[in-house]
C-alpha cells in the first residue's frame, strides 16, 4: 500500500516535469485532490495540454517511458474521450496514476474537479449528466436478457444482467437526487432508506427461484425510479417490464 507522503511527492514530481516540458501548454490537477476530497485511497489525476504543432502521441510516448523507467510502472491502459487520451498506470505500490493529454485548444475543465497549476486553459465545458431516457432504455434491454437467461438456466449470466438492471435503476436515483451518476460515484451519498430498499435486489444464491425473486425485486425498484424520473415513459413499457418477471 502506498503512503500519502509518497503519493504527494510523486504528484509534485510529475507536476514539476509538466511545467518543465516545453511541449506542455497547461498543467492541472483533476479528480479528488482538485475537489478537496482526497483520502488515503485516492489516486493521482493530472491533465496536460499539448502545444499546437506538437503531436500528442509523441508527448504521451515520452511520458510513458518516464513512468516505466523512473516510476517502475507495472502496466497501463488508455481511455479515450473525444480529443482526450487518459493513460492509466498502476505502480508496484498499487498506486493508480491517471495522466490525461489533449491538444492545447481542447485543454479545459470538463468537470468541477479541475485545478489549473500552470499555463493556460480554455473556458470550462462541463459534460452533461446521463439522460434518464437513455438509462431507462438500457435497463429494459438488461431485463429482456434476464428473462431469457433464467429460462435457459444460465444463472451466472442472469446475475450479470440483474446487476446491470440494478446499476441503471441506481443511476436514475442519482440523477433524481442531483448526485454524480457515472461509475457509481454518487451511490454512497443516496439516502440510507433508498440504499436499503435495493438490498433485496441482490442475488443470494445461484438457482432459478432466487434469480426470479431478485429479478422481481429489481424490477420493482426500477419501476419506482422510472415513475419518478424526468423522462416520459409510456405505460406500455412499464407493463412490459412487469410481464418479463412473471414466474
């Protein structure tokens, strides 16, 4: 396990490296540290703007070599969103380091958790929260698969699909309460009674009757959120959801 001191020193080193790299137009701290919510388990999140005329991939390659040679990175993966490339490293200490690179003209705050350290950034442009209608559509798609998985006695797949339904229902709850609705970030801030009401949606054993019980429970929770959501949902869709979970 990494220490807070180690994490802080590494972040300072990476910020200094960004400020000294002439190809970098702006450096920012993002994530929990920028939002004042850092704790012992937080990772390092940094963002860098790359000057016009400089290839982002070339800068990313050099920084990747640094992370492996200097910080002994174990592995990495890329997450791409528009012009942004988020390269996520895991270190031997188990510390996660997220380094995001984007062309200078796109370097800006995409969320409130953005603290400019040096250089310049464009005007903030926070991304929208998921739309309730889209969340509901994914929920009924999961529900269709739950029904067929139970009928085929594919209980592990059924559990996977039930979990997907629950995720969508909880996302609707987060949207309704004005909480972060992506990657489960707002779930632990939901009211206790609401969180408790979802406990019955958890699968407790891998057999047909239990799958159907959990399916019915998650359908009830989903329909409750659908009725409260800021989205126009036809009554016929709610009727279909109820038909799917009839034993």
